[in-house]
């Protein structure tokens, strides 16, 4: 090991370890590992969006997946990756955006949607809530470049398998993806994920060893409950000379919305519609990404001009 890091390296949300990201390589650099403990991130998303138990698991896996994808696919610290999952299940769509700087945000169409525990294995029915038929799409937003979107059909609705399928089919990156969320006592007690990417020069023997290691680990959620994130990485790369190449990177639920952007969104509306808002005592604007509520006063609406916005009115937060 060249370095080691644990959740104790970061500030703590009361009762919840701060979220963070670890990176490493194994097998002489022919495997790339990125892992995240997203517990605090997913708990904040649950609270902000008032998510049901199964919706928390679905969005939580997606937020972890977006964080991992932002590291694997991003080129610079300000590059972003948006993960969109649209299945036929009652949850509707899931949208999660991760940035290589460790920030992430996301939402679902119906946060109250839920399903009973599966009788077959006693686990949350994420696949049933999301749906196994639909599409997963990933958009890369890079500085000074046109956004690039790739999409593939869903294969399970369990999200981890779907992200791995996307990487293999659309990005030609063979990868193992493990994502999990564990809830206890009405809150998220552990959440995270691991992505192992095959790099040029990887041998069949290395891939076979990796596959055997991951199979022997069992469910990622059980591992996250019993072990540190670093120990999970060590299990996945057992016998393959894991090298943790960076210190832990902080991760956090962070939205780019603001009061000014909320005000600018009202420029969508014509003068008469804005006058109606003033007559009714103002207007509430809600950010769908983070569920922040902004109360825009009649005086603020009266002072608006189509020429005074600091961003283009139709630009999204």
C-alpha cells in the first residue's frame, strides 16, 4: 500500500461518516479501482427528497454510480457526468449528476413510490421499482466541448449491472460495478460502491482472479456494513497487489442552484403571468435536483427585466 485512508480523515455528519472516494490500481496498473462511501450523501438525498425506503436505495445506488462514473469518465476536476435511468417501474426516471470534484446531486420522478420486500430473498425490490425494461443514458459534460451522450437498454433495473453494461457496450470499458445502500432505523446507515475497470494490457488470468474475488465477497451491502471501504477494495483486489494511489477525496451532496437562478427561472413567463404572481403574494420556486425552496417576493418579481439576468433564462441550474 502506498497510502491508506478511512472515513475518519474527514469531518462527520452527526452519527454518519462523511462521504469520500478512494482510488487505486492493481495487477501492475492493468486494473483501476474507484470506490466511494456515499453514506452521508445518500442520507442527505433521502431527507431532502422525502424518499421511500426503496426509492432511497434506487437513488442512492445511482448517486454512488454517478460519483464513480465522474472519476472514470471525467477528464478534469470540473467535468460532470449525468446518469439517467428510465424504466417502466412505478419510480419513473432517476437522474444523478456526479462531478470529478466529488460533488453529486440527483432526484427521482416519484420519491414516494415503494414496493414490498421481495419474498424470494428478503431484499428491497429495486429492480421492480425501477423496472427491468427501459434505458440507461450517460452524458459527459466536459469543459469547452459538446456534451456527449451514450445510451443502452437496461438489463436488470438493479442499477449496478446496468452501469456495468453501459460501460462495456457504449464506452468499451469492461468493468465490474458494485453498488449498495443499507437502511436501518429509518435512515441510511451505510451506502457506497466499487468500480473496477480493466485497463490495456490486462491478462485473462488477472480478470479470472478478479471475478473470483468479487464472487467470493458476496453482496456489496453486507461488505460495507462489516468493513471499511479500504478493506472492501482489498478484498476485490486480493492477490493482485493493490496500490492506493491517492488520499481520500471528500464527496458531498451539492447542488448548483441559487436564489438568483430561481429568480431567473421566472423569466420563462410573460409580463402578465409575472403580474399574476405578484398579485398572489409572490412565487415559490423549487429546485428539482435538491428540493430547495426559494420564496420570490412581489418586489423581486417587479424588479425583474429580461436583460438583467446573470445567466441565460433558459439555462438549467
